[in-house]
């Protein structure tokens, strides 16, 4: 179905996943299981290489990535967060259809957590999938220093897998002493071009880690891209990789030789280990492939291996809907762009003044955004179509808080794939429609997850009343 032909007629079948997405998270039942966690943010030394220790990372619980937060569908996650940094911060739960006041956006949904303060996050999780958490104050700096970790919600389908491994990837920008390159923070070149691109790839905080999985079993690999701005691309020694979930939402399985992950995006793979001894994975976005990680297949396993096929969720249809509300988002700016002038804090300025005086390079609908910038207000229960046009020379990883949206994805080899995402990678010049049901009240941020782009104007919120 071509969603470019959408109008005020019946036009789209939602999958069964949408039914789950309409289960609002604002009611906590007395019989729900509470999963308790404690996260402490602090300056922490970390060994990136035997040649030197980085002493200026900011980590949760002295780990990179931060500790995995796990729960079952319909559980409550409760996190006691302690800020031992010298700067304010918050935590955003990326991809979770959250209670708005728990979304972690400073000045919009909560006050920043000040140094020495403790803050309690508590919210139910209604949907199984691969998600992650990360800082949301000066994200361009705090995430690049290491403030992030994986969040995995499971259900009975996950019990069928023999192995379940998170693959959280990041590209750090290190100097010659293996320290975070502090001098490059705030680079005008980064903010006006592709964003902060690193030079040191890690998987779960390590260089080329190895994992052991069971022979003749089924393995789920949960890929997360925590990079500031780099679009990662993964290939493997397999004949093809079976994708079973995108941004935490199940899809009809399909095969790709390689796949891209924009910042903030996730992809889950199903790996069958029949007859194999090792599987190598590579990051292939550059001129030369980089070894990413290796799976060693345990040839002598005492565990009772599941040999039948995994019973993945079926994708069912629900009735069509009518009368969407259309919101147009015209993205402009950046180097070599066509943004001649825009409004910032109510004042119209030319591009040069915005760049040199305010360090702003990007705009939605000729308005430079920030956390408190309103893009639109919509009524609860409306079907929303964001007509998004990337009218710039750069790709943008567009993330909508608190919701998943349908989009005709051009990210895979089959360019006619309707998928449900919370973060969509748009290419220069691309026009797309993001379609979702506005059933979650609150102010929900919409921004580019190339974090320097968001910091310099490509950001705003949509309020559901």
C-alpha cells in the first residue's frame, strides 16, 4: 500500500502491535510486579586500550554501557537515580510508551536532577522489545561521555530463545591519550555538518568482544546504536541476517545482507547456529570493514537446545481509520543548506547571525527549536500524520518520544516496507509520512537524534491534550 496516496479516506491497516500500543501507561495496578533498580551517574575511569585509561567518562554504576534494565511485559520499572556528577542531568527511556512526567525531558516533563540529588522514575512497560535509556540534558555531551544503557522488556516469546545478547554499539571520539576529546565539544563544524563522529568503535564498551552461544540453538541479537551521530552499518559472515524486530516492534521476518542503524535505532536478529562454529560481525559503513564482535558456538553443550522453529508473533490487521490530522514538518539548515533565515525565540535572523551569535543551524518550518518549542497541539484519539521533508544535505535520525509511528521505510533493500518505528533515518531530500494514534496525553518531543542537530535547532514537541 502506497502511503504517499493518503487522504481523508480509509487508507491504512495497522498491525496487531498497534492494539498493544494503545494500552496507555498511566494506570499502575496493585498486582503488577515492581522491578527495582538503582542508577548512579558519576565520573568514572575506563580502560579503552592497554595504552591508556580514560579518566573523564560519565557512567551509570561505573559501567559502560550502564547496567541492563530488564522487565517483563506489564511490569513496573522503578529506578532510584542518584546524580553524583557536577552537572544537572535526567534520564530518558528511549522507545518506551511512557507516562509523560517520567519521560525525562528537562524543562518539559521534569526539572533537571541537580548534583547530589536523587530522583525516582517509576512507570509500567506494556510492550516487549529492545529499548535503551540515556541522559537528556546536553545530550550531545552527556551521551558522548557514556551516560546510556540497554533496557529490555521480555514476554513468553523470548523464553523460546536459547541465547539473548544485547549488542550496544558506540563510536567514541578519543584523543591520542585515549581520553574523551573534550576540546572538540561544541565544534561548529560538527553541529552544522553530520554531527560528532567518533574514531573508536566499541560493542558493549569493548573492542571486538567475543560471546559464546549454544550449538543448534536460536540466538536473539539486540542491536542498539548509541552513537552521537554516526550511522552504523552491520554485516556478517552469514549468508543473510534475519531481522525479526525493529525499534522494539515485531515485524514479518526478512533477510538482509547488511543493515544500517541510525543513532537511537534498534534492530533484533534471529540467528540459527546449525552447523556453524563461529559467526563474525563487521561494521561496514567505512571504506574498510571493522571487526565488531564474534560469536563462538559452543560445540559441547549440556543444555537442552530448542531445535524447533521459534514461534514469532503474527502480524494481524485491524480495521481502517479515517480523518487524520496532518502536520507538516519542513526540515532545513546545516552546511550547504537553503535556510536563509529563521525565527529563534521570536526574533527573525539570517542564517549567518543564527550560526555565529546563537550557534543555531537547523530549523523546523523556519523556526529554530528547543525543548520548550511547541510544534503543534492535537486532541487525544486523533490519527496524526507527520508529513516530514528533509530539505537538507544531511541525513537525520528522527525520533518521536512516547509513541511509535508507521512509516514506509526506505532503510532496507526492499524500499516498500511499512514498519513501526520510534526513530526513522531520513536521507537528504526524502519526504516521508509518520502515522500514529495520539492516545498518550502529554508533551512529546520530536527531534533529530544526531544530537548536535537537536542541540542547534532541530527539535520541538507535539502536545496531546
